[in-house]
C-alpha cells in the first residue's frame, strides 16, 4: 500500500551513490591542470548538485567560455578515469529501491550529472530501465530551477502534492520547493544537515532505508 506519495524522485551523487569524494578530487585536479587555485573541500561540496558549468562558475566566477571548455574536459577526464571502478551505492540503497518498486511507487532520478555520466552509472547497476524517468542537468535547466522536476511530473502524470524529492544538497531541496514538492534531506551526503534544515524538509535521514520506514507510517 502506498503512502500519500506516489512518485519518489532521487538525486544521484551523495544521495544514492557515494561519489562526493571523487567530485572533489576531479575539481581539484582540473584546477591544477588549468592553473587555477584549488578550492577547499567545503567549497566544492557546496556546488555539488549544480550542473557542471554552473558549478565551475560558482567556484571561478571570472572564467571565460574557452577556459571553461578546457576545465570541463580535464574534470571529465579525471572523473571518468576514477569511475572505471564505479562509485558504490550507499548501504541499503539497492534493496530499498527494489522494495519501493515492489510497493508500487513510481521512481525517478533528477541529477546534476550529465546524461552521458548518468547513463554510464545506470548501466553499471543494471538500471537502464529501472526508473520510470531520469533527467540530467545537460538536457534541462540546472538545479534549483524546477524544470527537471516539472518534466518528471509531466512524464509520470503525477501532481506535485503526490511527489517527494530526496537529496543531499540545498539545490535539491530548493528545487523541490520551487516545484511545490515535499522534500527529504539526507545527512550523509555533500552538505551539512544544518544547511539543509533551513529548507524545511519533511524528514531528515541518516541511512537510506529509513526513508521506507517513514513512508510506511504515512500510509493512508
């Protein structure tokens, strides 16, 4: 039996997959290779969730387009090399998602990753057809613009009141607010939970399976 929610939408990096450390490393190496000053870890964690161009410009506001192209390529080269051994899913993610599917929930991904990167990790986990719909940052507007959530809602024909966004970054929760969707914050991802609480999520979880336990209590 379903809760008041019919559609569960997940961020990828830092929510489903333990990939934040690789993003930090790739950003630092790209900075080294382009002669830019390295940003500290908290600054880089603070941009995770944005599309890559928006993330880079947040860290380096004066960067012009030609340098951006080079920086992005260095970042991609480093990240893809590390991702030959894919970032692991957080404990309980695979089993819990399978349980959500068995429960009858519609499932979606809304990520700051590019489509190529998202498709690569979905294939690794055998999830090419697992989710009802996925949206990547390079085929829609970057978070916190609600466009990707609105597209997911439209695809699934579900109203905002019956959808729930789960993420580890302020951009996830602000995007949900902008789309009129309730949110759940995860405490184990990119950004401090104190920062996430300012966006008034319905729930904060320390382990992914806690989400299913909570949803089970919301059944009408």
